[in-house]
């Protein structure tokens, strides 16, 4: 039985109502696809704490507060994930790909033009309906 990986992903929305997405490096799981930035929740962390730490490390964004937008459990053939999607408009910093990944701000309406991992698709749909 594979251990389900708990991930906190950030839906970061700026004052122009654009959403921050980042492109997974080619060697990573689901490489080359776009995603909402975030990472693994460690044993001693809440999803919000994990999000704050990961976004600081990955994209130079300091999240002040976030709330749960949706949770999705998803099974890929090679890994199982529990994704807590946290939404935040309360942040500072200039987004940049600190791990060499591409990052960009995109209008919600443009999100369907980007290829996301399957686990992210319901979130894209829910954001479009918002």
C-alpha cells in the first residue's frame, strides 16, 4: 500500500484577479505541466503552515493567511496524493521561480489554456465557476 502524500497547494490571487501558476520541471512527477505552487505537508505542520513555508522556498511569496478552498484525494498510477488547495489574496513579495521553474500570473479565464495534472482539473473548473 502506497502512503498517500499530503500536499498543500496555493491558489494565490493578486489584485488584478490573476492566479499564480508554476511549471513543473521536466524531471519531476507530471513534469512540464503547470500547477498551483506548493509542496508536502510535514508531520508537524498544518496545511497553512506548509503552504507558507513552501511558497517562500519555491516562489518567493510570503503568504500572510490562507483558507481552505478544496481538498482532493487523487490516485496516479505511481503515487497517491491528498491535495489541500489553500486560497490566499493576503501575501507579499515578487513571484519568481527560485528552483528554476517558470512562474506566471494568468487570468482565471485563461487557466484552461494551460495543461495541469489531472488532480488539479476540478480546481481549475471550480475557479472558473467562482
